[in-house]
C-alpha cells in the first residue's frame, strides 16, 4: 500500500509540475481564465506556481542558487523536508556533489512551498528526466536526513521511510556508525540554518 501511495505522490507532483510548465509556455497570466492560475495545479500547497530554472551554484547538499528561466532572476533555494550535512561535516562535500550530479546542466522545475526566515525559497525540486524529486533522491542515496520538524506535506511519511531504508542499507552518510545530524552540528558550531 505504501509503495502505491509513493508512486501516486511522485506521479501527482510530476504531473502537476509538467502541466504548470505547459500552461506557462502556452499562456501568459492574462490569458488564463479568471480565478485560475498555473499555481492552482501544483502540490504541496506552494506559495506560488512552479517555475523552471537552472543551477547557478550549490552551497551544500540542500541549498543552492538557481536562475529562473522566465525572469532571469537568481533565487536562493533550500530543499523542502530534508537536511543535508554541512560542508564542514563528514559527507558534507559528498552530499553537495550528489546535488550537483542531479541538477547541473539540467532544467529544474521548482515547486515553492514557503520562504524561510533567511529569505530562501523552500521547494520541492525536480530535475528534467527524473520523476522523483531531488529532495527524495538525496534521502534515498543517504545524502540527507529527513527533516520531520519541517516536513508536513502528506508525502513526508514516504520520505521518512526513504531515510529509514537508506539507514538500513548503510547508504551514504549512514555508513558511519554515529553520523551527527546537521542541526546538532550547527548548534555545536553556532551556525545558522
């Protein structure tokens, strides 16, 4: 049953992102029927409609700068629902390289969820050619922790399961016997999120 829900969630996110992109290509905002927008198709309850972008640079395994395809604006992004090791932590650079491998040179679909207190857009991000989000891939590959404190969307349960599976398989950072969670490392080093 959980696998079917995961497949449905992935399909629904990919479909809504694709439909939003198609609508944005076909219509300008003034062409859309009154009371509707491309954003009304997206999930999970984003603050604005999905948009296309490309990677400019990656700060770490869950934060990066992207340039919007529609406006040319550069935007600071953070992956929703995951917390990757910081650059000074074990696996910090491996997590950053993992993010780069999934996003560099690819068209990204960014589905905003909210803005964080640092002004970053917190989003679910898909790389062209992959129906699974970059967020979820980081969990599957053991390159990030599930950030349950901030992951409240219906699919977050599935993401928690992905982290548990990565732990059981000793994938990525889970090869360490006692990896330190990024939020604990930041507290110890007095760093902001």
